[in-house]
């Protein structure tokens, strides 16, 4: 029994058939450049690959083509072996603390939440609607990136903004990357052999977020109303004084679109040193680029700052885990962060930190005050698990 997991973006669709028990991928693919003449679809199923090059005018066209490839290579999506279609939706607001069947009511609520997720919710809705039309006999389940953070206490979720304004416009901390944080923290709990652990999970990629997890429940997270808040990212500022917006409006004459672009795409590592790729940034720093060196310093500083504050919020710390593109692969960033924690008894094995692997692993030493892990995230598997659990519970 497997789940077809769909992640529908504005110009792309990623998909994968996942066994929720083993995590094995039976088929996967990518639809790219939707709406452009230079569209591309690549599908792999049962060891066979199919490709399409040409215009992909819509999500419906792309998914229809994907279904044709499934019929050619397998596995079948209509023989009963697919128990659910799991859809990733970024913004579930305060309304969803877990997965939900894609009923008309749920779809309407996702539509209403588009102002909170203007870049992500509309294409996710498009993919959901098309998939439901093409695969009407299979249960469709929505898994929200924000759901894991619905457990945040009000002291963490509510901003000190005038209460009636905040409530009217639903301004609060929703977080993001929740599916990843839930998966990784659950895996670490298994590795620790305990359910009551106090954890910090660092999901560090082009987008980056930190979470504090106590006994399996999130109690803090760095992203807020939007994914802009928190850690330094590839193109996003992360934390910044909101009054910088007022200053740039008054002094630079910038409008909302310019500010949005500046804060979300032109800042972060890109804005600090001209590259959002940490591999390139490290090369620049090694070659003496002062801006690149300073950018890495700022990047690491922000992570360490969050680890310190989250340790205080948790009232102790059992484990720190690195995940996502940078977290899993960048031994330099990991070492820089952990070296800063040495005064607190955090110790790690340099050789283990430098070893590349796709397996979950511990890199802390036996005498470390906190255990340190690297756990590759698997959001598709987490979506498949949640979708399967929900469908089984509805039977």
C-alpha cells in the first residue's frame, strides 16, 4: 500500500509514490516550467524513465501527462494499491492542527487562507483540484506545513500587536517547514529511545527555520506570520527591525512590491555577499572575500542565538539536530555552530562531522552535554504517513 504525494508549486509539480511503512519510493517525477513554452516533465517508475519536452500550459496538462507515464511504467494508480493522495499545503492558518480530508469545506478554507500564503496556497489548490478530478476514486488528504506548530503556547504564537487588529487579520506565528520538523524530531526521539526529550531542530536550507520541541510538541519556531522571520536565509533577511520598512518607504520611496522583493529575494546571503549558495560562499570566504566571511559569521551567529534562546525556553536541552540541504551537507556551518557551544559542554567528533552520508547519524561524543544528530529530512514520507493514518482512522 502506497501514497501518491504531490507538492504543487506555481510553475512546478513534484510528486512521488511512497510506501509509508518502509519509506521506499516506487516512482517519482517533476513537472517544470508550467505556463512556459520550454516545459519539461521527467518521470521515473519501476526503473524506467519517461520525458516530455514542450509547452506545459497548465497544471491539468502536466498531471494528465504524468498519469499517462504512470500507465506506461507503473505502478498503477487505480488498482487499489494507492490508499491516498497526499497534498502539501503551506498555510493552514489556525484552523488545522493535523491532516485533513480534502472536502469542499476544507478546500474553501484553504482558499480563504490565500492572503496568508499568497505564493504557495493558490498553486497547491490548483494541483489539489486537478488531482481530485483525475483520480476521483482515491481519498485526497491535505497535510499542512503549519499544522505542527499549532501546539505553540499562546505566549509564543501571539505577537504583542494590538489585539483586535491581530485577531481581525489573523496575524500570529504560524511557522513553516512543520512537516520536516515533525518528521525529524520524531526520528530523533526514536534514536534517543525516549518520548520526553527536549530538542532543537535546525532545518537549514535556502529557506531556514529552527524549532524547539518538548516531548514531541513544538513550543517555539523561528518563522512567523510568513517564512521571512527568523534565521538568515538564501535570499531572506530573517529577523529585522520592522521599522526598517517605514524607513525605506520614507527615505528611499520604496513601495510594497519593492520591499517584498528586497526582503524576501535580494537579501540574506545573496544580499550580503552576492551568492545564496553556501558552497560558493565558502569558496569566496576561503579566497579572502571579506563580505563572504562576514556573511558566514552573521549566518552562524543567528543560529547560535536561536539555540541559546530555545534552550532557555525549553528549560534544558537533550538534542540538537541539523537537517535540510545546508544542515545535512555543510560540515563547515555545523562545526562553526557547535564550536560556539563548546563552553556549554557540547562536544562533537570532527571526523564524523566531516563524513558525508545520507543516513541519520550522531556526531556528538560520549562526554557531550547535548547529543548532536544529522537527520536527512523526508517530508514526502511524513506526508505519506499522515495521509495513511488519517484514511485508516476514517474507515
